[in-house]
């Protein structure tokens, strides 16, 4: 092992999450032990792998086991542990030759997956193995898609767009009685799965909004695949212009800071999106219309928000609860106590003068 890499100093650094290239690089291969690799990674050294590709995956798994766990500890401690783990494991690197060719023995063909995420490449580059595995996995999901029973079809993902693998929130939108069929807004559409379900249920016109270009491109591709030309896509912070008799929103569920772009689909610092949605909703909901707010109670289970705080947000925004549909999660990693709810909201009627 060379303590300072001489091969890769000029390679372009690839990242989708804004991580910085390690200042120190070391060339490593199958001769390095997991303990030594972990020690170097903890010290901040980037390990450029030149063994065979399965060996790199095995080393990553061995380093992961050495990171420890914060299971059973408070939520902030668990998040800090996950961030530390990501930083350490992100320092195991692999080289890519021009054209995103992986020059390692028994390495997979990653050219198409990398081109989708990083664009074309005419120069040599360097990427975290952990990120590369995510890029390849996302490409496989993009090709395969996620089966959505409510659609009788698949939703195809783009890298960096949150997967609808937690399908219970889709089921809530698929089964709740519609208040009207002429128009609906889908706020924060992501993959477009909820907008597609609304169109599938017979909504004549759906306006799907998001402020992430990756999500908009993903949703557009899904609508084209499904043949839903009645769905309009709009890049905006929250609401499109005008009012609708049905407004649907599945905001991030946890009021905490996101550490990566993908986490913005799950974490909402200070509940900013939730508060903006509820505050502006009365100006975009037709009188007598319904807003469907989809939230898990995971934030309450983790002690990040109390139910009374959520109800107070409804009250301060001039909203009242018409009803609530609940469903238990099916995903094996979900908390067994967790409940996902579709809150049926409407604007509170003004008091009738005497």
C-alpha cells in the first residue's frame, strides 16, 4: 500500500450529495486488512481500491461492521451515528476510466448508470464505492420499476428521487372517497405516483408540483409511460396558481435537518414545508373542497412532534378536520407501532353574524 496515491491525483471527483474529496489518498487492494482500512478511513484518508470488485464490496461490509450502532439510543444520537458511518464508509473509493468504465477485475458495467446521474465523461474520475453502489441500484430500479397495485402498473425511479416502496400512503389516496373529479393539485409530487393514482381514479385534470428538477423529470417520464396526458407538471415551491376542490400533499414526515438531497423527501427542518402548506392552503382550496394531508405519526413516536402541535397548526391555519383514514405500515423496516394517516381537511366556515 502506498500511503499517498500517485495514480489518482488528477481524477475528477464525482458526487451527488456534495461530499468533499478526501485530501489524502492511499492506493489499496486485497492485501489491506479491514482494521487498517477502517483506521485510515476514520483518520480522513480516502482509500482508492485496486483489487477486484467483490473484494471492495467485502471490505465495505467489514468496515461497516466496525462502525458500531446507536440502536436503542435517542433519535439525535442515531442520526449522528448514521452520519459518522456515511462519512467513514464514503472514504472507500474506486477509480473510473473515461466513459465511466470501471477498471477493476470482476467489476460490473456501470457506464449507463453513471451516465444517467453524472452525465457523459471523457476524463478519468474517482467516486465513493458506497455512492457508486447506490447509483447502480437506482439504475436497476429505474429499469425495473416499483409495482403499484393501485395503478396496476409500475413507477420508475430516478436516482435521487424518493421511492414509493412504502406503499401504504398510496393505498390511502387510492381508497379515500373523492370530493370532486374535475381538478386536483398534487403538492410535492416526487415520482408522480400520487398524481398518477388520482388520474387513474378519474380526476380530469391534475396539476403536479415540485421544486426539485430531478423529481420533475422523474414524474414527467412516469406520466409519459403511463399515458396520463391530463397531468400538468409545474416547478414551484408549494402551490400552483388558483384553487382546486382537492389538494393532496405527502410532505416529509420528520421535522429534522436533511443530510443529503434524497433525505429532503423524509426530513423537513422545523416542519417548514408542512407549515407553508397549511398556512397557504386556504388560499388554494375551493370553498367546500378537501385537502388530503398524508403524515405518519413517526415524528410523534420519536418525540420530535406532539399530536397537539399538529392540531394547533390546523387551527391556526383556519382548517378543520373532516375525518381521518389510518393504515398500518407493511414495510419490514417500519416501526410496528407506526400509523400513517390521511387527514381530510377543509377551510373552517366563517361564523354567521347575528
